[in-house]
C-alpha cells in the first residue's frame, strides 16, 4: 500500500513539475521575450528543481545526506532523459508511430522506470 501511495504522490509531483515547466516556458516567451529554446531549458530546470524537492520531502520523505540524494537525482534524471529520447526515436523513427503517441508511450515507460529507480536508489537512505 505504501508503494501505491508513493506512486500517486510521484504522479502529483511530476504533474506540478510539468506545470512549472510550461508556465515558465510561456512566461519567458510571451512576457520576457526570450527564445523558446532558452525558455524551455529554464522551465525544464525549474521543473526538475520542484520535482526534486517534492520527491525528497513528500513522496519518499528521504532522510540522510542531501548532497547524496541530489547528486543521485541529477544522474538518474540525465540517464532517464536519454532513455526517453532513445525510446521516442525507436517508436517514432523506426516503428513509425505518430509522434504524440510515441511520446505518450515513452512518457509512461520512463515515468515507471524513473519511479522505481528513485524509490530504490535515489532517495534510499543509508543502510539500517
């Protein structure tokens, strides 16, 4: 039951991170006049920061060395971002799925993989 609740919290945290990403992107393009590529990069990074804090404090309620958790989170995020691109490329370019369907499948797969890695590794405290 605990894992199911963590998964729900994980989904909520991820949704909030996406909202921050998109809101930042729109604000920086529409109000600040920045180019979309720079704006989405800033939005992605802010979304990651929100996601990390929510996962650390609320989803997994991790206790231990904050620097360790953050460094693990950065590595895991970089790896799963690369996995997302690779899976999207496979589904879109090789299997020839519609790009939005390919990304939807990629997002679901990476969401579940990311959850398990973060649960078992990123926010795991020191051995008891």
